[in-house]
């Protein structure tokens, strides 16, 4: 039986909502507050007000993989170098939480993984330094220390960004947010090696450049077609709203761009040829899919027959 | 019976512009024979004469050889001339007499220009020509492979031989051996061949001698010497003394024989070994008195010298990895990988054997099941071995197919599947399994076990895990790469593919029905899948899932779907 693609995608979005994991999210928020207060206490006058960023702040989070990000804007004169700033924040967090969490340096952030009553709580701390002395509250421009290879940038350098502009870019764009969430679900469930930020920007650009309309599948398909047709063009750019010099498409090399274009092409063809294929690329989170279960907790009791293998039986 | 129209042949040959016919073709037994002179070629100062012999099969070839020979024994020192003075030519296939004759003469002209006038050398190496003969009506062959050692000119010693098999070769008995190791007399080092552990554990049953000559023991660099006396300037006297001492000391029956291996350098300092067999009481040496400066015999002082005796060349082959797999392998990323195969039923055994045939060097297997006679028809197992543990039989089969693969059981082989499932929720066990599986570069899961896939998908693996399975009737093959295996495979089998679970094969007395498909059905898709997997590794393509489907009633097409 053919699958109604839009209905399926609605269910995918529904089962991946954060509201299904409210208790866990509370733990996250409490942990974030704890980290935030500790940093504020320690660095006091050296920082401006921290801001929540990341997928949760942008309303593009999915419940199978997320972390909470906090950006700490440091004053221009707080440290001599960005590296020193990054290391100080890392050292502080490491000393503070080494007995209760794994603290590690990441590309532009410091990742802290707490284990709270069996749940992993991931908090990412992004230390940034205002671009110009005492200008942060006016322009929100920050320089971030880049700890390892980040696209075309060499190791141990910095990148200018504007977290507020990145958050603002997606404000009020609910259609875009749904497609971004679907692509993030695909990324996570199919181990697709693309950055969420890249998927966000390319989705927003597709909505800007193309007429993206129709039902949910039609919208998603149009965005996928846009990626298929454009990502590997030499002239294609994805400007970081926080830094117009940062072309986010440069995080992919040519082979990766071609692979992504081919991937989109295969996905569209396979789903159009056989609608059930949509379940491979965009699976429902079956942890929160209980409404289809019968009273014994089986989705489809018709598959049960004594002594005969069911359809899922592989051979070989 | 006349095989040819002599008149027609003479007429065609008379039209060829660059030759004079010295003697027309005439019948000589079953052959036609003629004599010609090649003239007027640029750079050819004097005419070149050739005897021509045409075989009854002409213009067809006989086996791989042309059925027409151009012979001039004076040209033996030139490239591509055989021991009987015939020029080695290969021309186009043609059943038409005129076309073939003209092509063969053109080919002779091309040979004269390239090798006689311009004295070109070929870029590829050709082995010297050896007249390999049976010894007392039995053939003996010796295969060698690379060693990590540089032999020095004149170095000699003993060779340990392991018997490989006895069989039939050119309708005579043949005894096949492998060279296991060399033991140099001067420095007592054992120089082991780089065969797999399986072969290196074979017991040494025979002995030989070696002498590394460095230079090629051949006339014109192409025809192996035929008489021991020709080796006089190649073999040092201490080796002859060594032979003499051995003959004296030896208590075996005097007609016992052994091989003597001569080593020399070929291209890029590669070493080739050729071998002769000698009876101990017929060593090709004789004592001769040592003379003083005045030519007077020194009393009681003798030396060994080579005598005028025919060399009994026997068969040697360089079976090192480079040559054994020279005709085609999988890419290095696969052949050099440490590979685990989970489940060696129909698909798993085909995957294992194909990997080995394609040059894989390190394979580990896991299987709990036994081979029953009815498994034989669609897997790589033999009837002749009877009932057998699949792992034991496959390990033997794989070793028999390559002397360069090491095949082992993976830890707790038969309990792997039950243990990993029982322990899959335990964090510590998970870590142990991750560590144990991540030591492999590639894992093929051919177990077709949904529960096992589910468990493996939960692990944090850095290895490449590849799942291969088919639907009933081998209508489709599903290939999935970690970490997109469990849900993808489930969706394929339940929703996408037509997995007919009603038309199954129910063996008499067996409670468990199985799928219907022949060796041909399964192997067709398995080989296609392996070819695609090899391409992904070779071209560094993303490891993305795919399916193969026989998508029409008459098998006319296999549909490849990339996910």
C-alpha cells in the first residue's frame, strides 16, 4: 500500500518534537543554567550577557539528537588572544566538571557531557570575543576561536560571526523550520555527514530563490531539488548571516558537493518511484509512535503467523 | 590427403613485393616447405633467407601457435626467436588463406624491422626458455614466492620443500612442491618464504640445494643452458665441493634425487629460480687433481669440476602474490583489509571465496551452523567432505584457494551470536564488543539475522559494517552500510521489495522452511554487489545503501537502485 508522503512527514515531525522529552529537556535547562551561572561567576566583568543559541533557540531542534548551546561574549580586552580566552574557558570548565562530566575541546566550542541519572546531557559552550571594543551590545559581532579544521580555514585561527543575526534569520519562518527539521532528521537517522547550519542556510536560500509551496512533501521535494541542482555549481554560495565573508558551502569539497547532489537525486527518485522509501530517509521516531499500536502493543498483528517467516525475514 | 592447394599458395606468395622466392612450396610429409629471401627493406643491408614450414591446420592456428613458421637458425640471438630458429609471430585470426598469408609475411617484415634492424627491446620481461622435462617419467614442480632477504652472488645452501599435491600433468604423474625456506650455508640463516601460516605449518618432507648465480644461466640471455659444463663460470668451486661432500656423507640410496635451484636476477632485481633434478650418485661433478705452478699434480689434493652432462630441467613457478593475483584483484583497500565475515551460508561463503580469489589476505569468520549435504548446491561447500562445521570447511577451502590468506575463527566463533544478543544491553559488554569488532577494517554481516543487525546497529563502530541479504527466489539483494542498516533493511523487506514468504522450500523432515534460489541465482547478485562494493572502496565513493533487483520475468535486466 502506498504511503501518503505528506501525512507520513507530518508524523515524522510530530514524533520528533521536543515536547515528547520534556522531562529530559528540563534536566538540560537546569544543567545549562548551572554552567551559565558558574561561568558568569568566574568571569564576571569580562563578559556580556550570555545568549542561548543552537537549534533549540532557533526552534529547529529534534528530539533524537540535540544539545543546548550557550554563547559567552567576552569583552575585547578580556584576554590577549582568542586562543588564551578559549583555553581559559576550557580550563575552568574542565576543573569544575571533570569529576561529573566529560569536557572536551571542539571546533569552536567546549563540549560538556554530563551523565545525570542515566541521561546524557550535552551542553556546548561557545566562547566569543567582541569584534570592536565595547561594541558588542550594538552590533553583536564576535570572533570565535577555531580549534581544528573547519572547512577551508586552517587549524588554530578564528572566525567572525554574529549569533544574534543567525537566530534572527530564521525567526518567523515556520515552513523553513519544518523542512530544516526534516533534513536534520534525515541527517541524524541516515548518518549524512552534513552540518546542521549548512542545511539551515541552504533551506532558507531555497525558499528565497524558488517558489516553495504545496503540501509538506512538495515543499521538501522542492528544497531537495534546489539542493540537487545548485549545491555543486561553482557559483553557488551560502553566506553566513553572521559574517558575509564566510561562505558556508566551503565546508564541503567538490566531491562532497557532488555526493550531496547525487544523494538528493537518488532520494527524490526513490521516493517518487516507491512512496514507502520515504520511511527509509525520514523515519518516524517509533519511541513516540504509540497511537497506531493495537491493544497488545503490536503495530500490525497481521504479520504474525506460526512457523512461517514474516516479510522482514532476510535470506542468504 | 592434400591439406593445401600448393599452386594457390605459391601464386599468393609470388605477389609479395619484399621477398624473392628461392624455392617454391612443395609437400614434405604433412608439411609444405619453401625457401624465401627478404630484400629491399630500409636498413637491411643484406638479404635475409628463411625456410618456411606450413602445418596442415593453416590458415587456422594450432592451439596458441601459428601454423606457419619462418626459420633461420642464424638469428637465434635476436629477440623473439625460438630455439629451433623460428620467428615468434602472432598475427590476426583469419580463415581466409590469402589474407592470412599476407598478414604473416607482413608480420615477418615487422619483426625484421623491429628486432633485426632496429634491435628493439621489449618493455616487458620474458622468461628464459627452459626445456622442462619429466624425470624418470614423472614431472616435478617447485613453486616459490618472495622472501625478505637479498641473496649474494655465489651464496648457496639447503632448501626446505613441502609437498603440495600429486596429480596429472601432460598426461603424466606430477609431484608438486612449495619452497618453504632457504638455509644459507655461510651464515646459517633460515630465510622463510612469505606463504600464509597455513602453508608454512606444513611439514618439510624433502630437501634441495640452491645456488644464487645472480647472472642468467642462458645463452643469448634466452635459452637456458642445456649442459652442466656451460655453468662452469657461473658456479663457484665451494658449491661443487659442497655437492661432493654431501654425496660422500649421504647414506640414502644412491639413486635418491634432489632438486638444485639456480637463482638469478630478472627485472627490478627480482629473483627467479630455475631447477634441475640430480641423482645423488650421478652428481654432475668429477674430481680433478690440483696442479702446482709447474703443472705437476699435488699429491692427495683434488678439486671438483663440472662434467659434460645434460641438465635435467624441471618445472619452477614464481607464485608470489604479485604473479598469483596479477590478472585481477579487488582494490588494495579491500585486499589489505582485516575482514570479518559473520555468517557463512550461501552469501557469506560466496563473499569469502570471492574475497580470497580477489586477493584478500586477512579473513576471520563467525558461524555457529554445520554444513548439511543439502547446503552444497548453493554455497561454496563440497559434497566430498560430508557433514562438517561450516567454519572448519570454509577455512580449509579458502586456504586451498590462496597461499597468501590467513583465515581464522573470530573469538568465541559459535557463541558469538548468542553472547552478543544476551549481553547487548550491558554497557561494559557493549564496549568490549565495540573494541573487538573495531579491530577489523571491514565486516560483512551475511547472517540474515534481524536481531543481530538490531544489536550491531546499537554499537558505536568505527569499522565498515556491510549487511548483505536477499529476498526469496534471490529476486533482490539488499546491501546496507552501518549505521544505516537496521531500519533500512526492515523497510526494504517489509515495504519496498516483494519478499514472497509463502512459496518457500520445505525440506522433508525439517521444521524450518528456507528460501528458494540456486547457486547461480544467488551468486549473480552477490558478485554484482561485491563489484559495486569494490568500486565504492576503489573510487572512494560514499558507502551508501543499494539494492539489486531482477526486475523482469526473463532475467533480462538487473536494476541497481542507489539509496
